[in-house]
C-alpha cells in the first residue's frame, strides 16, 4: 500500500538535550508539501559535525534529529517537484543548490541561500516535518538523516546512479566531498606542492586524497592520535607528525620540516581555534594558503597577529569542499563507480542504525574513521 500523502510512523534517533545520547523512538514524518521530497534513508555516516551538536560546540535547538551524510530512495514527492521521482536513488544535500539565488548564480559560490536556514532547526517553509507524540522535533542542516524517513527541500536532494552502493556513497554527502574538495576546489593545490593536513579523521583523510589527486609531492599529516598515521600514509600522506612529540609549536615544527619555508597549503580539519591559527602560521609567509575545514565552535573567536596575513598569506574557509552540490554530487558518485577514487578505506565500521550511540563512541575514542549506519 502506498504511503504517499500519508504521515509515516518510523524509527528516528532523537537528541533531547545537549550531552545526552541518542534515543531511538517512533516519530511521525509528515508528507512532503510543495517542492519537498520524502526520502527513505538507506545509509547514513557518522560525522564529527553531528558530534559537535552533542558536545555543545555547535549550538542548535533541541529536541533534534541529526545526520547529514546519507543515501536513500525517494518515497514520495510534493507538488511541483520535477528533479526526482519516487524510486530514485538520491543523496540529501546539507549544502543545497537552488540554482536561482545570487550565490548559486555566481561561478564561485556554493552556499546557496536556501541553506541559510539550515541552522534554524526548520525547513525553508518555517516548519519541521517531525513530531513525537505531537511535540515538534527540529530538523538539522535541512537533512536530518538519522531517521528511517526524512523530508528535504527539492534544492537539497539529487538523483544518483541507481546501482551505487548506499553504504559507501553516503560519504559523498559530506565527509569525502568536503575534504577532497577543500584541496581541489578551495585551495586549488598544484602539482609538486607541499601540503599539511591537520586532523586525520574521515574528512582530513579525504583532504589527503585530494592533495594527492592534485599532484602534491609532499603531504604532511598532523594528528595527536598516532594510530591515525598508518591509514593516512596508505591514503597518500608522505609523512606524519604528532604535535605532542615536540616542545615547540607545531607551526615551527612544520617550518623546520620544510627548510624554513612553510608549506604551500595547510588545512585545518579538526574544528579548534588554536589549530586554525597554527595551520595558518604553518604555510608560506607570502604565498601560502590555509583552508579552515573544521567547524568552528559556536561563539568562538580568534585573536591573531595581522602580520600573519599582511605578508601575503591567504586564509579561507570551505564548506562542502566548495562544490556546487547538485552539479557535483552525481559526478562524484560516477567517478567513484568508475574507480577514480576509493571510499572503502575511509569506512572502518558498518553498524545497524540501532547502534548509533556505539558509532559515536567509536568516533570519540578515536577508534573509527567513518562508521556507516545502515537501515
Ligand atoms: P574526526 O573526529 O574523525 O577527525 C578529527 C581528527 O583530529 C582526529 O583524528 C583527532 O585525533 C584529530 N585532532 C583532535 N585534536 C587535535 C589537535 N589538537 N591537533 C591535531 N589533531 C587533532 O572528525 P571528521 O574528520 O569527521 O571532521 C573533522 C572536522 O571537519 C570537524 O570539525 C567537522 O565538524 C568538520 C566538518 N566540516 C565540514 C565542512 O563542510 N566544512 C563538513 C564535515 C565535517
Ligand atoms: Zn559532515
Ligand atoms: Zn541557491
């Protein structure tokens, strides 16, 4: 029997308040309104950005359904939706692309105006599609993929190859594309260059992959967890350093490793203000570029010497790897299917959705790269 047009009751992982684990409960998911799409989620990855909400670093409205790195199948569509139809395999887009706004129309823009409300806990129409016993549950990043069904705006979903494995390509919905694109699009790493990647989690390793694909000749991985080094080397890091092994600041260590030049490109893929500044100070004083990929804690500030940028360094940020999501995601999926890059090394654990708390424990303990929850 078709569920189109009806409320669906299904399981979702709800977070009721900060620093509390997920609880799996039965929620109600409203049918999609005009220009909305309801998706049956097949797989969803565990990303540090979700954990930033649990820890309180990223402030949101509770209760909330997190999750933003997923793949699924369209269950039904609201009036006027032409980009996808029921049965299509899709990836939800936490950084949407409406194609109409000033940012979408700008060749360099990738933060569509439809995404501005992502942090507000509601959809572009001002409502959330989820309730629990009549109580509204907030939406996260316009996607909320830690649920068996979710509703997204049509600008926040794209059709992908029907044969793509959801438990792998879900990573193209966030971690892989973010890290890889930071190197390829945001930094525009050149062949022969020297790069430093701070943070060797799922996103940082994808940055390492991007640097390698761009032809960097030296890729220095930086992490305080040395257990991350073997995988980083497998993915393309030419050497790895642990800041804890040195008395002097890591930027001085990196200058030492590069004959006093500094690296051409540095990436902060952790989400800490001290390492953002250290990454900036690690790149060449004149033509170095440093890219902030890690999500800064809400309400944090950085104080730094303007001399660091006065001499010519470039400091920039990158969300979703600078990709225009609707255009890029299907192509990245095709590239994966064509063997252009591998996602398997990033996936260390595959768990049933019910084990979501275990997935986050593995992330916090530093034992996983990416855990993928399957539904
Ligand atoms: P992760 O927790 O898997 O990786 C972070 C890594 O940083 C771990 O290996 C840690 O050991 C390491 N680390 C922690 N502290 C330090 C330190 N002081 N010095 C050196 N290394 C350290 O996270 P992830 O790879 O899922 O995400 C990384 C960041 O990227 C995180 O802040 C996340 O929120 C952000 C992100 N940003 C976007 C975006 O669009 N910009 C998208 C997805 C994730
Ligand atoms: Zn993410
Ligand atoms: Zn737009």
